C-alpha cells in the first residue's frame, strides 16, 4: 500500500496512524499534519484498492480485510504499537484491530464512526449507490460533498472544493472496489464485543453530521469500558477538514495523556 511517514522518527516518538473513511485517501489528513508532526511520528496511507494503492478487492472484502492490511503495513515498517485515529470507516478498522490485536493499539480515536448498522446511515449509502449506478461521477462527488460538509462551509470554500473535486474526478476509484468497500462497512457489526475492548478511546462526534447520527458515537462511548465522548455542535461528517483547529486541539489533548 502507498504510505507516507511525517514528523519524528518512529524510534524517537509515538506513532500515530491516521486511517481515512470511504475514500481511503491519505490526503484527507493534510489539515492535521502541521499540528501532529511536532511531537509524533505520523503514518498516513491510501487504503488498498483506493488512490495510489491499486488492487482488485475480493468479493468477500470486509473491515477485517482492511484491518489485516494495516497490520501487515505496520509489520513491514516494524511498528509494534501505535495510536489509531480513524474517521468513519477508518474508525471501524480501528475497532476491529482493538478487538483482534489489542496489544498493537495504545489508544484509538473514533471520529463520527459506528459499531453496527443503523437505518439512517444505511439509507444514505443506498442513495449513494443509486447515484453511482445512474449518474455521472461528477454528480456522485457533489453528493459526497453534501454529506461531508456543512452548507455554510461549502459556500465559503467553494473554489477549494471544486478544485478538489476536479482532482477526485480525474482519479475516480474503480467502481467494483468502491462497491466492495461500501458493502464492507454496511455489514460491520461489533456491538457484542464492545464491552470487552479495554483500549483507551476518544470518541469524537458532530451533532450536524447528516451521515452518522451522533447518538451512534454516544453508544460507543457508553459501551466501551474506557471511552470519552467529545461532541461538537458544528463541523459535519468531516470535522477534521471543516474545523481543524478544534479537532486538532481535542486530539492533542487526548494524546498528551499518554
């Protein structure tokens, strides 16, 4: 898989692994790098079958598959332990690793993530699948922006957003892989294991997230033995992009406790 290492060397500082959502792109975390690289070794990567990590994903591809791929990358880089910060789907990957290989995880941060399917998010993905099947890639990306960002943020950042959409359009993911990733996150359910996950966890959620109800994060925080919930009023689904200062400060406050 394609990866980048920023900041301090892993031998000198704790390692932070930043795992993206459905798009799977390492570039999603650009707003975090200046804040995190002063004290930490930061690993970002393109998920398998996305961006610069070309692959043909299997028909039975799952969150467990994604977790295994990340563990393999950590082994390749001789990283025994790390903090995992996961956005949405990336949070599901973190949860699976915390359940299957807890010794690898110092802490995890779950950003607008979930532990099991819910009717609202399922409907949102059903609509995205219909758009993928029946509309242009451009319309799919515009719909994606509506899901990720608050309306006023889109208005205030339209030029930057349109430039990013042109880049995404030129590098649109393979449809089969995208379907496999959506199917994987749609089937993920770890509710019955939450009580046994002892990893220290920060749960971040946004009340104005229109993809994942913030109550799903409340459920995570209530069900995990060592979890804290930080709930923001504003930021949308991609608060690390829309409100990076608040997000980064919250993340650093969590990391400084270790």
